[in-house]
């Protein structure tokens, strides 16, 4: 009988897969990063416990083109500054990816809030445009012109916070206790330039990032970097406390009925 490819793999094949993953070369990406100060109440509102706001209400939008072997990947992240257990980091609200292959590992292993979307980084001479789009709406657009080189930072680590969980089979709560994951990335940068421009946040029912407006734009850069990542479970979290935030992970049709944040015009 010909081999059935959905059948079980041998121990040798499984070990070969693990070995190939461990020997991956540096994968470089070209990315546009915008950072701004936003409404502190809005940041506090999107953070599930036990995450807490940091001393500054920051948002970080990253739009990258990744040179993966065999194909280019568009990868985006829209994150707010957060803290947990003495560690400052970032809590991504949405991470659009252009290929299904990039979704599964991050979502299932780390709990990353990845969704299929359109992610573009374009540069024509000094002119730069980067965007994240889903459902036909470019809900984040960064645009501007390169205004000069920046000194290369030393290799450094950055922590992202994710919640890993499985919705319950009966539709109520979770199957098992959700966990908070610390994912540490060690980044190396080989090129970095300053961009003078602006950030546009467009209204979207399914990606409502416009609720975290640009009150003070701090920086836009374009650069080339590579990174690795390691994750660990920091703690198990209260399921009832996390449940009100689960809609962040999904395209929830009930968001169409959500009102604006209290106090907004």
C-alpha cells in the first residue's frame, strides 16, 4: 500500500522535523514601526487581568515583510504597553498575517492573536507606506518619508504577553485553565532609518483599533531586523476574569452592537 500521508509519522521523521526547526537560519524582515501615546483609560480598558498599564499609555504598530524561505510573509502587530509581575512588555490586540502557515504555530503554541489579513510594506525612494487590512478596511496605515539614518541599537530582548486558551466544547467558558504566556524575543537590527509622517487609524467593526487614537506621535522608523523567540507559561489565570476579553481574539458579530467607550464623544 502506498504511504498514507495523514498517517502517524515515525520517531525518526518527528526527530528530523524538530532538528530542522532548530537549525533555521536568521530570517530578516523589513518593518515599519510606529509608536504613540494614547488615552490611558483606553489602554486600561483593553488589558485583561493580571496585566496592568505601565507608566505611559503607549501603542506600538509594527508592519513587516518577512523573507521566509520560499515565500514572503506580511506580518503585523498592534499592541499596547503592559506590565506583569515586574516585567514591562507589550500586549498585542491583533496580529494580521498574510499566510495560514504563519497563524497556526503562534496561535496554538503561544496563544498569539493572529488572524488572516493583508499586510503591506512599500518603499519608493524615500516614500514609505505600510498598512494592515482586513475585511477590505486598512484599519492601520503608516505613511511618510525617510528623513535620515538612526544609530543601530544593541541586540536586545522584548517581552510580549499572550493568553493561551481553548473555548469550551459546550460554548460556555474554557476547556481547561487559560494561561498567561511571556514570549521573549531577542532582536538584532542591521539597518534603521527615521520616518517623518503620520499614522491613520480607520474605523472597523472587527478591528476597532481606532479606540486607541494617536494623541502624541513619538516615532516612526523603518528597518531590517531578525529575532528569535522563547515562550514560557507565567501563570494560570482566572477564567471568569478573562472571559469578558475573549472577543478580542475573534471576529465577534456582537461587536457591531458595542457602544463607544464611556466618556467618548
